[in-house]
């Protein structure tokens, strides 16, 4: 199968298989998990936190936390730190937080030695600019969700839109997949990002869990100048990045 998009500068493909297919022809990965991993990373890192992605299906999270001097995010969306961005808006600077996620975190851990950023609607332009300072061949990876029946990849509207929002700011030749994502984003922006995210399947799930504010915060476009980069296993803010939030 001709799935590597090698002849194009800007690429877009879904999930772990997308990372594997595009890695040989990629200078930079951007992981997009709008609801909620990438948005949570942006909110936390923009406030000076350091975020360790973690696969929740693996063991020894407590031992890992001790080894890096970090606290573990709560699996529930309470007043403790969690994937809910509402729990992160006041996170103290320099907090080291382990953030388990089946989608965004797992993908972040799969990019190997390729420079990797966490991107979302909130920081689309900042991440695009930071990525192109590293290399021209950029792969934007929408995370998608997991079907509850068999845990296979379920493409999600918000991640496709989020990927397109970043691609829209990238210079270079676009694969058809990247072009489609950018086209979807432009149309979504005209229709209204907040309304679309609220009505998307993942948005409705979060709203039913009393997380409407998280959905609306994730729908904010280019409100952050933070470009969280994965360095030594943790997303953190390079010295030149700052938030205007």
C-alpha cells in the first residue's frame, strides 16, 4: 500500500499505524487529541508544568512517578489534576504530572526519536511555527478515539478538525490527506468550532459527564502561544514559548 505520503512535505494520517507509516519520511510529528489530551497538555504546559504521557494499560505507574518525581493525574475528573482542562487551569508552575491517556499519550510514546509536539485548536499556529523551525517534513497525527466494542481506532471529527487547524499554518506541499484536513478545518471555522465540538460524539460524551467547559475550552482557536515539545519523555515548554492566556 502506498500510505507513506513520502512525496509531500505536510502529511496527515491516523493513529499508531499512521505514525509507523510516516515515520521514515518525517522530521517532526504533531500529535492531535483535542478532547482531551492535547488540550490538557497545552493548558498545563503553558502554565509551566511538565507533563509525562503514560499508557494507562501498563503497570508500574507509581514506580515511574517516583523515578521522575511526579504526581499521577486522577482517573476521575474531580478537583485533582486530570485530563479535564478545568483541573489544570491553576496548576502550579513546575508541577511534574503523569497524564495517562489511551489516545494522545500512547501516540506520544510511539514517535521514538522524532521530535514531537502536542497540538490542538488552542495552539495551532504556535505548534506549526515551532515544528517548521525543526524541519520541513511534518506529519500531523489525529489520535481519534477507541470503539468500546473492540478498542479499534474510531476517527473523530474534533481531531480531524484540529489536525487541519495546524496544517493550515504549515508551509509546503500537502498530501491529499493533509489538504482534506485543512479544508475541513476552514469550513468548520466558518460554521463555528464550539458548536461543532459540542455536537460531535466525543463532545456529547463529555457534556453528559458535566464537562461542557472542557469542550468549550478545547474549541478556543489560537488562544495559546505554547508549543509543548516532548523532551526526555515529557511535554514541556521550550524557553522561547510563552502563553498569552
